[in-house]
C-alpha cells in the first residue's frame, strides 16, 4: 500500500514540475505548440513545431507533396531515390489528406478544413480559398472543378471553378443505416465505402442534386474505395478487397474477392492495384487487376506501421504511414524494392525546456531536440531513436530520462547537437513515468509498483 501511495505522489510531482523559467509555455499532445504566457488573459499562439506523423501524400509528374504533422513539404522527385524538398507550407492543423488536381493541391487538415494551394511554382506555393466540412471530415475526392467531401454522416459537393472562392453546391445526409468512410469519383458517379453496409453509389452528374442509385451489401467492414473504368475495389479489412463490376452503376455486381490481407487502403492505376494492410501484417501489396475477374498478388513489402496514403507515378509507389514516408521501385512487380525512406516524428508525448532548448518526446521515435531561441521559428537540432513506446521524460543534470514500454533510457544531452545513450535499464513492465531527485530516479513501473535507482553515475544505474 505504501508503494502505491508513494507512486501516486511521484506522478503528481512529475505533472506539477516547472520545466522552464522563460515566459513561454510548451505543451505536447499531438504537436508541440508554443504560446506566450506573459498575460494569461491574452494568450495567443506564438509558434509551433509542425513536424509529426506522415498521414498524407500525393504525386503529380515529378512533384510529390507529403503532410507530416501540420507541415506540407513539396518535393522534387525527378530522382526518386534522392527526393529534394523545395518548399514548405505550414497549416495550423495536422494534415490527413492531400490531393493534387492540375496545379492545385488540396490540403485536408484538422478533420474539418480543406485548403487549396497553388503549386504552379513548387518553390513558392500560394494559398487560395478553402472549404470546411465540420465534425470529423473523413475523406475528399476531386473531379474536374468539383470537390466531393464526406464525414460519417454527410456528403458535400463543392464548386472550385474559382479556387479563391469555392461554393458549396449541395449536401446530403447519410442514410440512417449507413456511415460514410471512403469516397471515389469516376464517370459522374460517387462510390462510397459505408462500413457494415458495404458500398453505396450516387449519381453526381448534376452536382447540385446528387442521387443515390444503388447499394452493394457484403460481409465485413468497408473502409476505403477506389475506382477505375468499370470496376471498383473496396478495402474490406479482414475480408480483403472486394472487386465490383459497375458497368451499370444501377445494378453493381460483386465479381471477386482478393484475400490474404487486412485491407485498409486501395489505389488503382493502369491495371495495377496498390493496397496497404493493417492489423498484425502491416504491408504494401502490389496486385495485378488487368483481368479484374482473376486478380493475383505480385509481391508484398512490410511497412513500419499501417499505410495511410498510396500513390503511384511511373515505376514508383509512394506510401505515407505513421513512421515516415517510403518510396518503392516496382519496375519488376514480382520484386518490390524500397529505394528511400524518410523518417518523420510521430505523436508528441512530453516536453521539457532548458535554456532555449526544447526536448520533445515522441511515442515511437524517441527524442527530438529543438532550438526554440526564436519561439515562432523552432528549429530541429538533433534526435535520438529508441525502441519500444515512450510516454514521459525528465531532465536532470544534462541527462534526459525516458520512461519507455521496455525500460528506462538515459540520454546524455550535454551537447544537444550530439546526444548519446548513457544507459538502457530494462524492466519487466512498462515504465509509465519517471522522476529524478538527489541522484535517485523513481520509476512508475505499471503493476510492479515503484522502482528506485541510484543514478549518481547515469551510465551505471543501480
């Protein structure tokens, strides 16, 4: 009982600690924001470090755009093995989808906001108009001058013929027995993944008056959809991928099922279907659908985490996922080859600041060190990767102590440009929090209670 009470006291201390004496407060939930606290009655956002999980990407010709956190990086991929970032646009909200249509990039962020960006000069992107779709915007699709957006409960159509001043053309509520999860537009029809209800098809020939024309019921959960020509491919989670003939959208017909993967995202182009799998097998699958009645899997490649966006250009496939952004060479479809991986931060869990240096702890990726001498322009200095999942950190005598799912990491940050591992102390249970005082480290070690370590020599805790 005493150990439990002491653990609670330590946790309270760690949450109440004062991490910096300067007038800026640093908080870390999904991103690291910086606000000016000189006058609590007039708080305002002073700056933020935009980098985070890579959730979105799209490709057009030799330009690739990726969203990492709330940052939008525009890259020259004329040499796919060595992509070059040529410019950056920063949103106030985390980016979840990017779609390029001609020279306009549509940036979905914050689960409600869609910003049009002129990228005719990739080195100097220019903001245009924006659309909003409140309450958990799920996905959007572009066709001609129209943008089609969905949340779970509503379908909206926007006219972007004047990108500076988009107009809401129409909207429809989701039928009572359905929830919208994914959307794809082809030949004046919108194909919707609708969860447990399979797929719904809408005629959008008249954007001012979309009409539901049919549904396709099947087992499992449909979460994503893509379409090309007369065929639609629906990601059906543990069931795989449904292949549906929509030659007549009024009477769609299921013609096949691709099994062997937990399908979460699908993308089709030129007779090839690109898919990502979630759950226990997180991977990229390349599938031949030249004959949709007889699809077969060419090859697969494991990913660090579940893919959230897939795009293809010529012999290269670009995939975004939590841990970063990968580029695959598929010139030989039987042998997918990873040619580049860009690591990005993921979810920020904790932060401490000392002498204009911020130490940001990421859930998967370990420690990121930032120069915040200019709070409105934080700059990355260095990083240190760790295994497992990190939850809390503590700064003591030029060392960062990291509470991790597999133990305690002690990182020497005396030189922020070159952090190095002093020691890794393994524990049987997940270390949930850490606090250090008078050379004693207190570890909240899940159900094992409290661990106390002498860290007077951080290289040999005991």
